[in-house]
C-alpha cells in the first residue's frame, strides 16, 4: 500500500513528460499549400505557403526562408518557362530532416 502512491505519481509524471515532448521527438511536421505535384501554371509567379512545426531551419530550393513563431511560412517564387522542380526542406534542432519535391510546369 505504501508503494502505490509513489508508483502512481511516477506514472503520472512519465505520462505528462511524454505528452509535452511527443512533438519534439517526432521530428518536423511539414505541410505545403499553394502547389501540388505535377501542377501547371499560366503565370510565372506562384505563392507557396504552409506550416513547418518543430522546424529550426527551412529552405526552398536551397534558399533559407523565414518561419514565424506559429510555424507558418509564405514565399513567392518565379517559375522558369517549361519544367521546374521545387524542393522544400525542413530540419529540427535534433537534425531530423524532411523533404518534399514538387514538379511544376509553366505553360
């Protein structure tokens, strides 16, 4: 009976710790809006936006972009005539990386 209370408190503390750190341990959650893979465009200027939860570094085609305090980003890009590849990468503070590639065409 005397070990029940410390064991219960230990389980509560362990559960709370997991709840607070599960997003950090899971890595970057990258959501890209504004484009879809294989999409064609009539205008060369496109707007790429979305969110990158837990990201400390984010790049589009190798160029670092700003992620606000709510993990949102927004970037305007110019497409070249014909076939384009857009590479979106994000990295967290533990070195976990995620990359999404989009193949776009400018008509």
